[in-house]
C-alpha cells in the first residue's frame, strides 16, 4: 500500500494522465475528470489521485461504468468524510457498450459525481503533508 501512496505522491499530472483516460463522445477529454475502474488500480490510488486533481482544479469529476460505480461512490465518500470535498452534482445514465462476444451493444449504468474543494481543503492537505514529513523525520532518527 505504501508503494501506491508513494507513486501517487510522486505523480506529475499532465494532459492525458494515467487514470484519466480520454472520454468517448462529444464531450472529449476533460482535464479534471477521473475515470474509475475497479479492476485496474486500488481504491486509494483514486482517492489520492482525486486529491492531486483538486490541488489543480476547484472541481473534479469522478466517472465510472457498471461494477466500478461502487468504487467511485466510495472514493467520493472518503473525500467527503475527511472534510476535503463537497458533493456538487450527481448524474446517472446508461450508455451503450459494444459486446464483442455477442456482437451487439449492451447497456451499462454510468455515474458521474462532481465534487468540489471544501474551504478547509488547502489547510487539511498542508497538515497532512506536515504529518508525513514529521513521520519521515522520525523514521530517519530511528535508523
């Protein structure tokens, strides 16, 4: 788990960042959209990625299809319960996805959750960074 957290902390967010694959359709690629999968990355990868995105943008859109909906709701709830985000909008729909096995489209549920920074977001992130630095210094002292 530490490797995942470290990888996310060292992540530089650029256009086309991992975990934010381009969206299909007329909307195109949004710089503040995270498309969540429940098979590709662990839950806290998306939690930490959303925190990083919120440092750059006032709002972040979390998006998921099918079975990944539970994961995206959990990510949003973790951010809300930690006082980092507020829910602004929830949109649900169904989308046609091509099923290669049956050679016909199937409908999948889709959810998009728009979250925004809380007033205390920057303060909480700074406090968390200080805690990490203090823990790192304490670890070095013990070595």
